[in-house]
C-alpha cells in the first residue's frame, strides 16, 4: 500500500508548460542578463523556453558588439577624413 501511495504522488504533478515562447526571447533580447538567468534556471525544467530566452540574450549581445564595431569604424573614418 505504501508503494502505491508513492506512485500516485509522483504521478500527480502538474504538467510543465514548455512552449518556447517568443515573449521570453524578446525579454531576453531587451534585458540580456535576465535572459541568461532564465536560461540557467530553466535549462532542465523547460528546455524550449530556456533556449528562447538564451537565444534572445545572445542576439542582444551580438547586436551590441556589432553596434560598437560599426561606430568604431565610422569614428576612424570620420577622423581620417578630417571631420
């Protein structure tokens, strides 16, 4: 009887909603540190949602790096042109 109660209790958990939502990715893109934290927290329980948040954070970091590279190149170009 005790084993039967254990099986019932272990199977009586609520299903996890793991749809990999776009909004979690957008949040990760807008606030990359939040996306990274959500990825690390959810990577085992909600892998699809964690992946969306992590990709959003990664996209944000890549866009930021590209922005600084372009601004650096434009600054050097403008300085060389004497502006």
